[in-house]
C-alpha cells in the first residue's frame, strides 16, 4: 500500500484555513511525531508535480543550505559495513566505483584511501565542491539524480548508493536505475541503503533542515524496493538492516546488494 507523507505543508494560508487554535494543536502534533501519514486522493506523483525536477530541486537546495552542518554531523558516521558489502561482491583488485549521492565526500575519500578509482556524484553544488576539496584526485560530478548523464564517466565496476536513492521520486526511479545499470560493466555490482518504510510505501515532502526548506522522500517497503530493482534488471546478492545490533523496530535502513543481470 502506498501513502503520501504529510510531515509539513508549504501552504502559507494553512493557519487561516484551519483556524488559529486548530493550527496550533496540529503544529504541536507534527513536531512531536516522527511523521504523519494521510492517504492520497490521487496517485502520489500527480498530487505533487508532473516534473521530477520540481521535486528534486528543493531537496538539493535544502542540502546546499546546510552543507557545512551536514558535514559536521555525518563525517564520523561508520558505514564500513556498507563499504565492505560492496567490495565483498566486487572481489579482489582495484575497482572503478561511482559514489552516487556522495554528499561532502566522506565515502569518496574512503574508497580512494583503499586504492580504488572513485567518481563522486551529487546534485548539491556545495557538496561537490567539498568532496573535490577533500579528495582532489577524484572526479566529482554535479548532476540531478533524475537527469543523469554518465556516458563519459562509465563504465563502473560498482555503484555505491548509500542513503541517496530514496530522494528519487517513484515515477522517476526506473529511469534513474536504468542509467545506473547502463553505467555498470557486465556483472557489475550496485549497493543501496534506503529507509524502508517499515512494510509500507511512503512518499512525499518532509520538512527541511532550514526554515521554509523541504525535502522529497520515497520510502519503499522491502517488497516494493526489491521488485523495483528486479524489474530494472538487477539480481539480488545480499540484504541486511541497519544499524547493526538493534531490534528491527530500531533499524530504519534497508541495505541491499545487487548484480547487474543479463
């Protein structure tokens, strides 16, 4: 079942429409809750926009606006389990790897330090500049996730999509996955880690990290995500939940590893 997320409403007339007292109560509820879900009257994409870039560009801007704080908050995150999951299935040797959604470049630096030929990619101009400064020898591409052009950089042995693909709207996801699959060598490997929606498909706007900001997210259930990847021409190799060592209700991240199919 698919839901649209209603974390936050960008409509400036919202308080007057509901009444000031009612609006205050709802604001308190929204702040106290992790999320509020409502059933959409229409298909999720039609309810928001006919253009995928109308959904990705506010998200990119929100990341641009908090780039330095984002780096400070994530630079020490331990994602070695995810790095190891990709490298395990790539096997021994030096590999050409696309870090899809590289952010400020933490994992670009990790792959470079491990001796791999790494290319970073992100939609945020500030993130790309930070990644280039962190690893000057690496190529970093600034591209919207829904408007990929990887021909000049391909082929890759592996794609590392850590906490990135859930920002691609569901209607645009097949096109994005086709671009990533096309950029992989035969038998290439793709790693992805996304919030899994705890058994449900949840898609819509979340409040951004700055006043008035917004981010678009698409959290697919495990079943929907795996079906989407299989339809895109990938064969599953591995799956696990993160963070490790926690009960399932405290593991919001679903990590999967895929090989490019025939």
